[in-house]
C-alpha cells in the first residue's frame, strides 16, 4: 500500500502506471497525516507563486513555507515515530539548490532537503529519501508559468537539450521505493540532467 499526498500531480499519476499490479493507493488530502498502515509514502505537493518573495504578503510566505516544507516534515515525523517499516519519498526541487523566481518556494525546498538529510531514523526498516527534479516540463506547475518562451530558450542550451518529464521523475521515485532495498536513505537525489554545471 502506498499513501500519496498530491495524488493529482502529474508525477503521482505517472507513478501509478509503474506500481505493481494490485498495489493499493490511498490519496491523502493536503495537510492531513497519512495512515500508519501504509508501506510506502509519497509527498508530491507544491505551491509556486508567480511573484518574488519580496512581493508576497506575510500570509503568502507563511503558506508557501508551510505547504512546501513544514506540512511534509510534520507528517514525516509522525509517520517515522509510529511506523517502523515506513518508506518515504518526498519531492523536493532543484530550486532548493539554485533558487527560483519565487524565493519562498526555493527556501522551503532547501529546508525540506536539509530535513531529509538530517532526520535520524529510529528503525532499520525505515527509509527517507528526496527526489529533487529540475524543470518538469509536463507538470501543471510548469505549464502555468508565464515564461514558457524563456524556458524554450533555456532548453536549447540545456546539456540534454530537453526538459525532464513527470514520467522520468516517477521512475526515480519508483526505483527508490520499490526497487532499492531501502539502503538509499537520508539523501537528496538531484535529477537535473547536469543543468547545474552550466550555471
């Protein structure tokens, strides 16, 4: 059984196509703690605003930090405190390393990355891993952006000459949660196609 917060996201939808036959999926609403009985957990939620942090209200900044980091960290703490075999994957972002137009989003993802790397696990059967993708071109978050022409220019100088797809991210999540035996833990897997090398 896998519990997914952000089940409507393109990454989660693509992950479902990779799950073992008969795998039960529990959809968890934003802000709620997933059930303890799940074997695996995916936190795939995000809130990216089309304005800089300096132009956001205090409430918008607080919400951005809460949705993109604090809610996820709190839920992971609860799960890891009560489920000795929990395998958890959270979706971070390359923005947590390189920044973003929305600085609140970047700061929240940086906090999430740090949490994953530092969170001590209580039981040997537990796993906590983060997948931090670069631009996922077919995600709703990217498609809502107002600078798609600029993204096309950036794509042309990207080392891979293409952007990542949600299916590509889902395959990394699937490997971490279903193929790896859980030794891959307390780490952030950057999936950016080498983009960080030409910045």
